[in-house]
C-alpha cells in the first residue's frame, strides 16, 4: 500500500513542486497520475523513493515512513523509470541477476531469469546480448523484468510507456494487469491519457504541484476524461 | 549486499576497455623495466668478475643481488667497488661513498619499486575517478538506490572492489 499524507516539497530555489498531496493506493489498485511537465509527478515518485526529503508531510510504503526507515521501506517497492539505464557492458541476464540480488533474490537460476524475460516479451536471442545493443523498448522490458523479479508489493512507474511502440506498450499494459491481479499497488505517472483510461482503477490530475482531481474508474468512464484533462490544462495556459 | 556490489564492480571493470588498456600498460612497462634491470644485472655481474692486476691493491667488490632485477635500491647511488692500497690506510677510490649525481636522482631507474610508486598511483586514480559520478551519469545509481542498500555500502563496496582490481594489476 502506498500512502501520501499532506506531502509537500519546496525546492531550494523556492519552487513549490508538490503542495499537500494526499493519496492512498490500495492493494491490487492502479493509480494513474496525469499532468503536464513540471506538475509534480516525478517529484512524488522521488519522495516515495526517498531520493529527496519532503518539506512537509509523510510518504508511506506498506505503512513504513520512507524518511524514517528508507531501507526497510525500499524492500517493498520496485521502480521503472521513463528511460531505464542499465550496465551496457553486461548482458540482460547479468543486469537482471545483479538487481535481483540487490532486491534480495539471491538463489534464482538462469532459467528463472529467462522466464521473467519471456513474460515481458523480450526476444530469446536478447537474453545474453549486451545491453548497449538494446533499443529503448528492449531496455524498458529489462527494467520491467527487474521490477517484476523483486516481487515487491508496490510498484512505481514514471512514464514507463514513453517511447515504446504501440505493440510494446500494449504488452506492457497486459503485464500491469497481471501485476494488479497479484495484488500489487501500482502508481503510474504518465502523459498518456488513453493508456491511463485503459488501465487505471483511479486517475488523478496534477497541476502545479497539486492533485486537483481524483476520479475512480466508474467516474472517468462515464465522463469524458480527455475533456476534463484538457480543461485543466487549458486553465493552466490561460 | 556488499558482496554483490563488489562482484558487479569487479566484473564490470574486468571487461571494460579501460581496465584492459591499464593491464596492457602494466604488462608492457613491467616487462620493459624487468628487461632493462636484467641487462643492468648482467653488466654488474661482469663488473664483479673484474680483477685488479696491481699486487699492491686489494679490491673489495659488492656482489650484485639477484633481486636487483626488480629493485635497484641504493646501488645506483653507492660505489660498487672499493680499491685499497696496501700502503695506505684510507681507501683510494672511495670518494664519499655516495654518488651525488642530481640528474640520476631526478630520473631514477625504472625499477619495480618506482613503477609501484609512480605508475600504480596513477592507475589507482584512473580506476577510481568516476566510481560514483560515473554511475550517476549513466543513471544506474538511481536504480541501485531504489533497493534496500545504503549509500555507504555502495561506496565501500566500490572501494574494496577497486583495491582488489589494483592488486590484480
């Protein structure tokens, strides 16, 4: 379970990146955060990962305060970034092996790694290929494999489908559905309103650091989510 | 956790072009140095077999050490032979016993000790200059830090791994 209570972040230059964010993502729930660039989506993820300290409020992972006990909290979270960066001189399997061990999975075999690669749709001939020869989409798949193999209860995704071709993005969404069935709590920050509509159980729209609206599946399916989103963005322009 | 960071660091470095280049540099310089020192050692052996023809002189010669192939020590600064005349109490060619050639002190013999002091200090620097900022620039540090591993462990693991790599060199 992921929880933000009055979470705020003001950077040293005075910019209020996140203003009193309150959200709760239950087990087996996908929460999509929509918003323009600089709306505070990535700041939210960075606060959950304790990469930055909050100015106010608390971020909790499985009821553990990430600022008080970051190492314990990080045992229960996986992360996939917009642009997965891995060790170029290592093969996909070696990268997965290293990060699996860091995630506490120390007794996995080569076949276990291959199974995860097959699950995310990575081609067989790429398993032992060096990462520097991989396309962005392939790297995203390895990044997702790392998140899956950790088997954490919570997953943070920062624009994971950016730059993926439609087929790869659709495969990605299928994996997210499987993860939801496994009762994972998933927070996905994205610009892709159509993907959000397709996969989310709840959608939140962020604007200038504030979570201005939250709609559950029934609500955003009955309303026109695109219109709601664009109205908020238009206000921003005006 | 520390073990995996050390393993990864060693594995990553060993297959990197930089490490292969440094390894080659070490092999070449050490081979060159050993060859030169061996030649000097042979010369010293030949000098050692020199005998004075003057019956009034006693020749005292320092025997070249086998290990001088690797480390020259102070032998370059010290005289190798001392000739005593039977009629004199003082050695004839002892001068001060120490060669004060400043040029030689500025450019000492390229023995193994010199290589360890100079070359290996440089190698340590080349190996370690981007330990953390390299990971940060590559973006991998962020992914490591999403796991339950402290920054201290990462730095310590990298330090140990690079010490091991330097020892291998």
